[in-house]
């Protein structure tokens, strides 16, 4: 088995680079569409805090739906299991991430917190309990990453807000089923700011260390998260973290992961490390095409699959 | 951490027994409806072949959808990856296991091999390549379990065939999309026989040892399955093995598993062991209610979750 | 065949009155829920302008979705056929009137102008072309009815606006498909005001005279509507005017008609007369239960069915 | 207003002929795909039995779904209203004619007798009550048309049976909901034979005279159909007779009608006449493109719309 070091990561990137030409950069908002497609980076943060990187690992990008793991994590620190999970499910949706079909049929209860509807419910819950949800998320992310100057990309956030019709529809539909309590616009603003967090692979890998093990989680979150909740979040990432391709990803990579349409993916090797990859061009499901390949190669060479 | 032995398993069963009153025995065919609800058994087969049991572990029952893992496994030995996976997907369906809605929308390609449509495609493929699909399945199961007198429960099989309208509809719908090649009735007969395999927890735990590790798989299947295919099957079980509650099960138990409406569940602790539990009364998703609880307790006490 | 006069109408109402106990008054907004269920009225306006009435024919009620015919009519005077019908279809939806499922699948183009989505698109179009959409609707309705003091029921309008989440979701979903151009709230306010028009059967029967024949339409609308457009509106009412029971209604009554959840129904006997009935208790499809029966009896006794 | 005679019909055909190049001949079975697209015929049968024709009015073609009106008619002579309409609805489906989605959601009760599922239920009912369903249909059609040598096109019937997977799926799905009582294959054979009735516009126009008026119906069916049932069938044709374009057709033509994928359409001008048109090339909804245009022109010039 190869040694996991920077050179190993570089070699993986070299192998994957031919894929950069394939895939499609997200185009639904101008701010994302302008990101050059030929970027590729990876960062690994081991259980003992060592950081390995290759490629454009220090280049910041829009973390988009990766933030859904963070908002869920915060919600888990503020709500009882019962209160949280009566408003959102834990199962794969089998539907596109922004679909309203299932949401209408299931009376406004989203299938899981990683589709848009579910993340909006989570943000609605945060709005009810946090005094300054945007500032508090920044504070958390800075603390977890150990980087003080992480910010929201305001251009991305306002561009998303200007194209928020579909998410507004989702929020209003949930409101019609009494599963949305706050002002739709206020919650959308928070939601889009979270999506517009601008972070690098290095920062993401460090930030998500708390999902590597219960011990690390305890160090980073104290009593706020109990030892089972790390497993819970990883389980959700495994079954619902990769949009409608969770099964395919589990098959190829075998790790819990969450992707964003900015081209980032965070994956966890339980007990061992967190990995962040980034490449802006997406496959048909909205997951980074080259990023998925990087994770597949790493997992394969190092036998990281949990299965 | 407690020691895994028969006494430990007994203690788990004792804890779970109060749940036996809840849940509902499958009633869609008379042969299943008659099974007494108060039975509960568990068997563990370790990587080195040790067998631990408790409760009704030697009582045989109808393995039902657990057979879908076996038929998939056989198909993987007879078809190239490409040929197999162009006819069935790898992703969670988000729909009831016997639904035709998604199948129609997705042009006759089932989402995964563990919903009925997917398993029927797999059986159709076996019919095309095996000379005697029912006999060969028996041979395989007997070899894997090391038990010669495993049989199909003919009463169950014919009872299912007499209530096969929904599955016939699924097969014909796939035929209309050119994703079903053999005679519908012939394939349904094989499918229902596989479902009607009558096995005990002991036999199931031994039978599914091949999913514990690539090494064991190699011992048991020789060149027929390569080392990645064990991971592949486990990944599919994790994301799609528990009907529409795969996410909830991953959350609670954290292990790849496959259930059947006969009340059996097979779970794999990768690298360590296979577990078979059985209790006939089902939860709203069609999974054994007490059986799930047994697995949850075992996984929790012994920190078996892969996450 | 009986003679159509007030006494005939009275006799029909007497026959139908036992049905008043069945059905359910609309309860989704308090203002509607308070309307007593035992009211029943009918008014007929003949081609030559004669008015026949029985029961609570001068009692005003909330016309609700009957207004969808009026807003469509106004839109037809302001938009070319091409411009109008590229944004909304002409076919039955087969879905509940407030569903988003089909709307998402069909890319934000509502099936017809009499489901909520379609009426909202029409209101959006009116907002783009009318300087004061609410005042102009009042002016039109007063002119057609010949009654100056017709008003919006402001209590109903604001009650609906306070429960507008579902319709907001529909509007936002259409906006996400670029089929909604104006401010959602502004259009919703207009839409709910139209729904909150407070009119009696007498006023409605007179108001809808313009659909009796091309000649009457020409008298009332001059060049604004051409002779085919009367047929067009009646055709739409026949196939999509009674929510999800258009087929059943065509079967039983055989007349183009439009109902509202306030319990009103307007029906047209082409070439002969307009009929307005009212009774607040609704059947399972949202149509006035006793009102439908009144129309069925009238149509049956006088052989009014167009079929 | 022009005089309705053969020359008038010829002039309409001349106007419409340029449309023959558009549209697409049905291709799902070879026997239909071979029909030349440039054929166009029309026949009118007046209330007093006069027959007017133009173009290829004596050319026989496969009547396909037009037969659904005939099978429904026979069922109405053999079943009480209650018994018949508890097994099939009367409302537009809003779905493709061969879809299973709604059928599954609505527990195996088809929306109306003119989609495939509904017609199959009707054929299932006929199989339960008629001794020789195929022979009896021939006898009826011959009697109504006054033509003794009308036959099933056996090549079409067997070609359809060889491509019957989708309809088999529909039948089996209804069987799974206990809404299908006879052998699926037997009923499919009847169903496809009905579809394969080979008739000309002349024969169809004469055959459907019974829907022109209650009086004609009484003459042709005696006590078997009561006076309201003619209206009922026409109402169903209006709301559900033209596949998913019933609203558009009512808008353009304003007459109850039923089309078939063989390119035929039968329309009724209540009280006046029956019209049969034929041209094999279909629009996107499966209705004869030129045939619809012929009906639109006739209805428009002679003010035949019921609205």
C-alpha cells in the first residue's frame, strides 16, 4: 500500500487531470459560472492534525451545499433529537435536490437535511434559536478551521438571492404545511450566506476534522455534541450526501461525503482523516467530476472504503 | 466494551423482547401471515468462522428479499460490470419497494437491484445465462452455508406466485422498455423461489460470510468475484438495503444490511463478522422491528458502526 | 317539459334542500368557515335579459375561483392568443387545483387558467398591462352586472393573504421557470382580491351573460373579444372548470361551468342563458354539493345538456 | 353559412391537405407504420341517415382507440351504472394514455374508460358477461354500420399482441388492486381485436349515429341504453376523448370526439350528425393532425361548436 503523503496526493491529481476537460461548471448564478474549470486541489487532515495537500488546495471557492452539514451540526447542538427530526427525515429522497414533488406528497416534511428543502428547515430552526445566525456560523467555521479571515463571498450570496425563486417556492410550500416558522426572506438570506462561505480545501479539511471520531468531536464541541452524533452525521452523508448519486458514490468511494455545486467535496475516513477535494466542473448529478475521481483513487489505493 | 459471546447475545434479546408485541407480521400471502410474531433469534459468524447464537437462531423462516443479495451476487459472477449496470442502477429509489411510478419515469431502468424491479431484472439476467437457475441457487446457498438440506418452501413460493400481480406488472413494464428478455412467468417463478428460500439465522450468518472481507470472498468464490465487489455489494446494502428506511437504519445501526419481509435481516460488520437476526413482526417500512433493535444494540455496545 | 320560471326554480331548490346537511363548508380561512351551510340560491339570466331567481339569490358570497373566468376574460382582451397561451395551457390537469407536482414536471407552465397556478399567471399578465388591476376588475364586474356597489370583501381578501403560503409557493415555482414577471406579493394581493369579490347569484348570473352567445358578448365587450372567444372560454369551463371533477360534472350536468370554494357555481346554457347557484357546503372535490345538484336537476328537466 | 354537401367537404379537405406533410404516422407496431401518410377522408352521417363523403372516405383503417367508445357502450348495456362506475372513473387523467403512475396512486381505478387502463377494465367486464366478446362486437358494429363484411385486421391484432407489454403491465397492476378479474391474456386479445377493427370513415360515421340523439339511440339500441346515456358518452368524449389534448380540442372544435392512433377521429354534433375523419399522421398527442384540422374547419364554418 502506498504511503499517504503530499507526493502521493500529487500523483493522484496527475492521474485525474485529464478528466478536467469533462464536466460542466455550475451556471445557475453568474458568480459560479465564471470560475475556471481547470482547477484541482486536495487536502487531507489526519486524526492527529497533520495537513497534507496537493494542487490548488489553498484556493478558496464557494462551499455551497457542503455548508448543509455545518448548519445541521449547529442545529444538533441546539435542538433535541426529537424536536429536530420531527421536522426533517433521515432517508434518501431519490429525487433531484431542488424538487417539490416529494415535498408536496409528504406534507412538507423534507426527506433529509441535505436536500434544499431539508437544509431550509434547518436554517429556519437556527433562525428561531440563534441570535445572529450568520455571525455565529462564521465564528464556528473560523474556530474549527483555525483561520480567522474566513468570510462569506457577498457577491455569491447576493447573486444567489437574486436567483432564489426555486428555494423560495420550497420554503413557502413548507410554510403551507406549517413546517416553516420564520420570514422566508430572512431564512433564505442566511441559507445563501452559508452556501457562499468561501473556503479552501485546506480550510475545509481542517474544519471537518470533528467528524473523524467521537474523541475529536468532543475536543472541538465539548458537551454540545454527544459521541453518537458524529456517527449520525456521517451516516446521513453516506446515504444522502451526494445528491441523487449517493449509491453510486458509496459504490465507487465507500466513504461518507458531502458535495457542493461549487465543485467541493468533503469526505470522512472514519477514525482516520477528513479529506477535501475541489474541482469546479460537475457531473450530471451536480458532484465534482474530477473531485469524485480523486476520492475514488485515494480510497482505492489506501483501502479506505468502510465496506 | 462487552465481550461478544452467546451470553451477550442473549442479554440483547432479553432487552429487545418487549418490542415483539409491536410491529405487524407480513400478511400479503397467507403462508407468511401464519408465522407466530413472538419469535426472535440472532446468529453471528465471525471472520474466522466461529458461530455465536441466541434465541430462535436455528428456526428456519422465509428469507424473502434477503435473497436479492444472493441473486445479485450470482449475476456479478456471470456478467461484466458494464453489462450488468446498464440494466439496473445503484442509487436509492426513495419510493416504496414495489412502486412502478419511478420505473415508468426512468424508462424501465430500476434504481437499484434491491427493489423488486431491480431484483426482477437480475433474475431475468440469470435466466439468460444459467441452465437451471433454481437448482444453482440452492447449490450455492448450500455450499456457502455448509448445510445440505436447505430447500425452497414450496408452499410459500406457490402462494407468492398466486399473488404475483404487482410483480408481473413490474416485469411487463420493464419488458415494454426492452429491459426484460425472458418469459415473465418463468422469471417470476425463479424470483419467488429465491424469496422462498427457507433458512435459519445460523445458516444465513454463515452464508453471508463472503461479504465480511475480500479474503473470505476469495476463499468462497475464487476468481468469480474480485476484491472490490465485496465492497460494492456492501455499499449497495448500506444505501438501498433496508427498503425506504436505509437512511434511518444507517443512522441507527451504521452497518450494511438487507432485510426481508419474512422478518430476517442480514448485516455485515466489514472485516469482522456477519450477523443474521430474525423476528417476524415488521415496522412501517417492512423491516423487522425487533430485529432492527437487536442490530442497533449490538452495533452500539460493540461500536460496530462503520461511521 | 316544464316551464322555466321562478316557481320551477323554487321547486328544484325544495328537492335539493335535503342535501344541505351533507358537504363541508370551506375551512381553510376563517372568513369562509363562518358562512352558514344551510343557504341555497339560484338565479337565471336569459339571453334577452330576463332574471329569474329562487332562494337566497340576492345574498352575497365570496365568488372565489369563479373570478378566474373573469381574470382570464380580461387577459384575453389585452393579450394576443399567442402571447397568452404560451404561458398557460388549455388542458385538464388531472391534479388537485393547488398542486405543484405537475407544474414542476411541466417546467412552470400551468395546464390551464382555472387551476391556481394558471390563474396566478393570468394575474401576473394583468399586472403587467393594467394600470390598476383591482379597480379595473371592479369596474368591469359592475358594468357587466349593472350593479354599482359590488365590492371586494376586504376581510376575506386579507384572511386569504394571511394564508397564502401555498399560492406563494406556486408563484415562486413559476418564477423559477421564468413564467412569472411581477412581484409575487403584489400579484397575490390582486389574485386574492379577485377571489374575494362579493356577489350574489343575481349579480353573477347577470355578470356572466356575456358567455351566453357571441352576440351578447359583442354587445358587452365590443371589439375587445371576438366571436370565437366566447366558445373558447366555455370550452375551457367544460374541460377544466370544476376542479378535478370536470368529467363527472359534464356527465351529470352537461354544461360549461366554473365553481368556487365559496360555494358558488356559474353555468352557461349556450345560446340560452347563464345560471348562478350558491350553497356553501362543498363535496370532496371542492364544488358546491347542493349547487351541483340544482344544476343537474335544471339541466335534466329542461334538456339543457349540450350533449 | 355554407351548405353542407360533398363539395363543401371536398373544399375543406383541399384546404387541409398541406398539413399532410406534418405529423407522424404511429410506429409502435409495424402494421400501422406502413400506412401511407398522405391519405385523407371524411364522412358525415346526418340525423336522418344521409351520408356525405369526401376524399378517402371508403378506405378502411385500424380504428384503434375509437373502439373504446364501442366497448364502453356495450358495457353500459350489460352493467348497472353503479357496478360499472365503481371500477372506472369519469374524469380527465391529465396523464399520457398508457401511464401507470396515476393508476398506482389511485389504487388501480383508472380515471376514465378512454385511457388504456380504463378500456382494459371495460374489456375485463365484457369478458365476464359476454359469451363471445369478439363475435358480439363484430355483430354490433355490422348492425350499426349496416355493413356485413366488417372484420378485425388479424395482422394488426397479432402485431399489437406481440407488442402488448405496456398494456399487460397495466392489466396486472389493476389485478394487484383487485380491479381485474379475468385472464390477462384473454382480455388483451379481445382489447387488441377491438382496436384492430378495420373500418372506413363511411362505416364509422354510420356506426356512431347512435350518439347523435336519444331518439336515434333508442331506434338502434332499444331498451338497452336509456336516453341519458347518449349524453353521458358524449360528455366523456368531450372531457377525455382526445388523449391529453381534450381541452385543446374542445377549444378548437367544440365537439365530443374520440380519436385513435390509426388516424381516425369520430366527432358528434349533438342532435345533428356524426362525423368521421381519417388521416394517418398524428400530432404530438397522438391525434390525427390533419383530421383535427378538418373537424375544426367544419365546426367553424358551420358553427357546430356546442359552446
